C-alpha cells in the first residue's frame, strides 16, 4: 500500500512537472489566447442598458394598452391582474436601475 502511494506521488509530480514546463514554454501563446477571449467576450454595458431600456419601454406600452383595454373596454375589470402587471413593471424598473448603476 505504501509503495502504491509513493508511485502515485511520483507519477503526479512528474505530470505536474511536465504541465509546468509546457505552461512555461507556451505562456506567451496562452496569454495571447486569454486576451483574445477577453476581447471576444467583452460586453458593452451601454448596449446592454439600451436593450434593457427598450424591453422596458415595450413592456410599458403593453401594460398601458392592457390597462386601457380594461378601463375602457367591455372586459371584466380585475384589479388583481392590473396589480400583478404593475408589480412586474416595478420589478423591471428596479432591474434597469441596477444595470445603470453597475
């Protein structure tokens, strides 16, 4: 059992040494790839905020048309539905504010 642990340690140390050597040898390529990935994944926060604003505007228009339909239409008026819509609208406004502040 002790020989098995020693063998495992030696193999692990050898693999770690080889991995360290390869990392050291190819560090410039690895750093370049990391920078390339960072550039590709760079998210423009302003466009994200603009998209959130446009979605909020769409939702606001939908809510307004729904409220007008309930208040001016012949549909039965349910305050629970309007309250739920207004709560969702408030939640989305808070999310947009959180996005703007970050």
